[in-house]
C-alpha cells in the first residue's frame, strides 16, 4: 500500500512538473478512431404544428437560445414581432412542419442573421452541432428521439448522430442538455485546428475527449488542450486551446 502511494505521489509530482512543457507529455496523447456505423432514418410524416404563438421565453429566443429582436422586418414582410410563423396555408395543409423564425441580436450566437424558433427544436451536441432526429447504429436498437445511448457507452450519458459530420469533426457527439450556440472552430493559441476524438494515457488509464478541447485530470494541466490536426502547424501533436 505504501509503495503504491509513493508511486502515485511520484506520478503526480512528475506530471505536475511537466505540465507547463507540453512537449514532455505529448507522447501520452493520440488520436482515436471515432467513427461509428451509423445510419440516418427517415422521419415519419407528422401533422403540421399550429401557427399560434408558443408564448413565454421560447417565443423570444431561437432554438439555440439566442435573443430575438422585438420588432423586425424580413424580405417581403414588415412589422414582424419576435418569433413569427412563415408556414403558409398550402404548406400547412400539405403537412409541412412549422417554420417559425426571428431576426437575432447576435449573429455569432446563431451563426446567421435569422434563427429557427420552437416548438420543433432539434437537440445539439456539446459542440453546438445539430443532432439527427432518428438514427440507428448497426447491431443496436433505433434511436427515435435524437439522443440515446444504444451501446451503453460509459464515456457519455447520451449521444447522437449529427446531421453534419464536418461540424462535429466526426459522425456523432455527446448531447448537450441545454440549447447550444452556433459552433466555432476550436484552435490552439498558435491558430492550429484541433481534431476531435483523442485520448490521453494517465497512469494505466485512458481518458477520452470528444469535444475537441479538454483538461485531462491528473496531469497538472491548467486550461484545455487538444490534439491538433496538423503537427507541422503546432510543432508537436498537442497544443493549448483558445477560448
């Protein structure tokens, strides 16, 4: 017991002294294979949502939680207020889903000048990428509610297949319980692009990161780091992330 404790103290001491020099611990980090055999499923036909206002805070912010302008004008439309329904009578009769949107105060939050409003909001990953509503992983049960854990993955409570793998950096990601702002690329302090899906060996254990940038426990690191896509850019395989 005493010997194991001395080894643990020594490991913490060594990692703590090396934490400021990332090159000394870079060999502990590596990219991991993050692909999953996922297939997006067709959504069943649903009745169109009523055009009535949702009301409350959801009627004043987008699905991503970005604030809407109280009064705004759109192309061919004037005198619009907060979240406005744009589904016309013909689309509603044909069963088209509600098309409610608004002009947002902060386009960086939404990723565009206008944003989608509830009630038919998607789920997002912790990176802010949109989840597919229905999907299945080969050999497992179908997921019909965006976020599931069909494999019993211990690394995350629930995850989803994303509609845009380029956004997430892979085909899936951990689900966020809250609305998420539009994603921005994670880069290091040197401006090098971070890769998503990597691991770091701490003692005999492997820690995984599926959010581009993480702060692994037990290495004495302050702030987030990531494995970079281009080692030539960073000068090694890892770097410190910017906010």
